[in-house]
C-alpha cells in the first residue's frame, strides 16, 4: 500500500471518529429539546424554535469555517478547536435559567460542531477528488452514528434517570476526551496534505451560484433538508405524546430509523461517483415523499414507524450525494463551497423543524404530511435540473 493510500485511510478513520464525537453531542438536541420544553411547560412550537435557532447558529459558523479552512495551513488545529467549543457551549447551556438563554447557548455549542464540517469535508474532497461522494459518505456515517444513533440512545437513557441539565453534562464527556485524543492527530493534518492554499474569488463564486442551475440546486437542497428536519424534529415528540412512549424507547426508535440510512451513505456515494447523482437523488426524494405521507396518515404506532423509518433513512442516506453534487457544480474552494452548502442545508433548511412544530400544534401527524410535501417540491426541482459532473475550477478560483 502506498504512503498516499495509507494517509487517506488515516484521514478517513480519524475524521470519522472526530465527526462521530462532535455530532454525538449535537445530536442529543432531538431529545433534549422536548425535555427542555416539557420542563418549562412549553409545546411543539417551542421545540421547533429550539431546533431552528440551533440550525441558525450552525449556519452562522459554516461559511467562516469554510473560508478559514481554505486559507489555513493547519486545518487539523481548526478541527481540534471544535471539540472544546462544543463541550464548553453545551455545558454553559446547562448552567443558565430561562428558555432564551438556554436556547442561545445551545446554538453557541452547535456552532462548534458546525465549524468542524466544512474543515473536515474540505480536507477529504481535496485528498480524494475522484472519490468525493464516497469519502463524504464514510465521513457522514460517523456523524450519523453519533447524531442519530448513539446521541439519541444515550440521551433517551439518561433522561429516564436525570433531568436534562445533568444528562447533557454527562453527554459532553466524549467531546472532552476526543479533544485530548485529537491533539497528536491534528499535527498530522497540514496544508501540505490537503493541497495548496486557495485564493477564493468570491465574486465569481456568487455569480456562478446565482445562475439558474445554481439557484435550482440551492432550492432543491433547502426543500430536501426542510423535509428531513420536519421528520427528525417532530418524531421524538410524536412518539412520546401520541403513543406514550418513554424517552428511552422513543430514542431507540429514532436511532433505529436512521441507522440504515447512515450505513447506506458510503454505498450510495460510491455508486453516484461513477453513475451520476441525479437518478439517485430524484428517486430517493420521491420514495421518501410516499413514506412520509404514510406516516402522516397513520393512526397506529406500527404504521407510523413503517412510514417514518424508510423516509428518514433514505433522506439521511442521500445527504453526501447532495453535498458532492454541490462540490461538482462549484469547482474548487471546496471548504468554502461546503460551508455555503451546510449553511443552506442546516441554517435555512432547519426551518422545516419550526414549520413542522407550528403545524404540530394542531396535529403532530400533519408535520409528516408537511415533510412529504417538501420532499415532493424538492423532487420536482431535481427533475428539471441539469447536474454538472465536471467542476469549473479555473473560472471560480481566478487561476
């Protein structure tokens, strides 16, 4: 095995576990938010508001992270910073009173997790330009296992014994441990391993994304993530309030829903690297729409799970393919591009949780019908889009 191949495996493994740890803490929000609302006598709208402000906080960090990463000679140190940022942000949220103080500090904590994403994914797509979706898929599995499996399981278990503050204080421990473990790892991730520093032509980048294809891609990503966030944001609350499940059992079902999607991410990424992005994205959006509709129309727990499980799994599985499609379209400045994309997905797309919460004030099942409609809109946009497989490197970087 060549030294370059060994280094690629080192990066994939290190960033996999780093992503898992940061997203583990951030992913607890799906069960922590309903627990905060319950502790203060609040409802679905406030749950959606916590999640939406969480997404806005993440959105504020993505683009600066991407710009800094593209111009940094030490991206490993930037990644190291994120573990301590996450730990301190979430810990602070457990020490203050009041809905708004808690919500804003949770948003500060998630900014650390958000900062990780453009830095780490930028490193991977620069190291593996011909395997972008596969590398992003492997990286995404780590985040999905953390955010959508281990985080909810751990949070659901702890909330059965402790209040949300104590639970969250325990849940930040992995971030602290990884902050120590990552110190020697960070020294091995330098500019020399991720290509030369990039001079970013923002004017060309904005002009490129302002074209018809660029705006269609942005719109597709927004509606896609709004659909996913509507499902994720209301599922734990729905299971607890409509079917009287405990926090542990709702966390277990929530984790199981997304485990299949997480495991499918590298496979879908590898497939689309050689076969094209559009057919898979379009097909998954349409199928997810159907299953979300089944969940929204169901009255039994069994049929709700039959609808929610494949809908959430498929929408989770296709995420790295959508990220790779955005990098394909944009060209170089990979970290900056990914920062923009993450802002669109999580900063704007997280509003799906708020809209779902507002609809859920009348009937929580309607939140899943909303998710079905959002997925359908995204699919229609995708149907009429032209996907680009060869990035326009020179035009966007001014080289």
